[in-house]
C-alpha cells in the first residue's frame, strides 16, 4: 500500500512552527494475512518538512496488527 499527501497553509504543524507551512507526506507499506481474520502490517512514513517540527514530522516505521470479524 502507498500514500502521498500535500499540505499547504495553516495546520496543527504550522501552528507549532509559528508560520505557514507546506509539505509533502508519504508512506509505503505491506500487509500480510496471518490467518483469515488476522493481518500484520508494516509501513515507512516520512515528509519533506525540514527540519522536523516538534517530532511530529520525523520519519518512522509503523507496525500494525489488524483483526476482522
């Protein structure tokens, strides 16, 4: 799975920074069906915002465990 987003203008992050801000955020990941009802996922997410704003725009690996019923 993949995601690309663009933010422009006032936002929570730009309020922390004290200025208007625009940036691109993106993620790339995979999901694996362990069983019919259990899914394990991992993705990497990042932005082109430099420097990172108050640790909210740092890059990160995200692990998920999903259950459906």
